[in-house]
C-alpha cells in the first residue's frame, strides 16, 4: 500500500471539519455518473461539514482500520513525509493494528505538498525494498527485510534512512502566543509568530494548537496552518459551536526539518487560504458578517527527540 488511508473520516474531515478543497478535488476526478448514489447524496454534507454522522457511516464501510487487526498478511507500507491528503498517522494506525510481519517506510513521496513517486529522490530505496519484500515472502529468500521496523528517509535525501523498532520518540516544544485579535468574514485572519528553542528540529507526531476565543457570531469553524517561511508545515481545523470557549486543533502528522532558530508562523482563519492563495486545503468559509475574537494561543509542536535530517 502506497500513500493510502486507513480511516477516511479522519483523513478527509479530521475533527469533523472537511478538507473541503481536497474533497472537491477528489470529487472532480470521477464523473458523477459513476458515483455510488449514497456517496453522491452525501457530497454536499461532506464539503460543508454538516450531517457528519451520516458521512461518517458511509466512510466507515470504506475504511479498513477496523479489520486490520485480523490480518496476518506480511505488509510493507510506503508513506509520504509530507502528504496533506493522507498524513503519516494513517499509515501509523495500520502499522499498529497489523498482526503479521510489517514494515513502514516514510519518505519523500506523497500527495501535495509531497513529491510524485515517479520523481521522488528516494524512489530506488522503497521500490528496492518492495522487491526484497516479495522475494522474502513469495520466494522465501532470506534477505533480512522481514524485521518489523519503521524506517524514515532523510530530507533532503542523502542516501540514508533511520530505522526504529517501535514508534519514534517525540517531544513537544510548547510556546504561548499572547494577544487579542478580532477577525471578520472569510478574509479575516490572525497571524502570530514563534520560535522553539534548540534545533534543528524535525516535526513528527500531532502538533496541537489550543485557542481561547470569544465573541463568536455566525462563526462556525477555525482553521490553523503552521508554516516556516512560505512553506506550510501542517494544518488542521475544528467546528466551533459556542460564542466563547477554548478549542484544541490537532494538526496533521507531517515530517519537515526546521532549522535552528527559524521562525514559525501560525495562521488562524476560516480557511487555509490565509497562509497562501495556493493553500487550497480548507476552502469552505464563514458568512461575510461572521466575527470572532482570538485570544491567547498555546502552540505545542511535536518533533522527533533527535532530528534525523541534516
């Protein structure tokens, strides 16, 4: 399996907020005449993040996660370091659930903003491992590929990988971003900068953004994008159902090296376009008269205990 999903609900609408830009992109790839009628009927709900209980019921029957623990089949999985459609957690969930021999390679390929498998610099490594995997489990060749490991390719790729016999150890670097900013309508945004001490760092795991807000009027969603320079690291979003309170936004598990001392920028808005006009991940927005005040924000960046890329 290569850059695929284990849970469509958490891949397409994590925390109940649809990655509407990607959903529309995927929908356009197949003529509606070829759609399952139930899926076609559910499309507006998925794009708008409404009636999610019905959407989740449809995605559950198309998601393998619940069945994976029953499989003994030897499984090599190939996953992208940076993939805004199916993030690393999709592959990690499968790796944890599978009971037979298993290996997970995480490398340069992936859906955007990753690299096409046809041009990824480490393609020879993971396709070579795929050949060895088949040699071992179809031919019975003893070649050492059958060890249960998680293997991380370096970026930029230097011809090396780092392997782990269990989930790679991570740490959380937390920083408080004070302030109070009111935003209005679909173009509203809050931008706050942060630096995490030490480094270089390499993101891995789920980064969390805790947002304190008030005065929400017709404001039903909040999207967070974390970037270094003009490069988006990761993103996430949640539905908002109260006029004030605190929400935690879980950002996708993405791997990116952050040089020591490099400034990170956190964007909070109704869409991902606040970070860049090219960031079409979350497109569905709020009404023009919608309003919200963003207060103190806590950013907890999940990184490998020891960066592997140089």
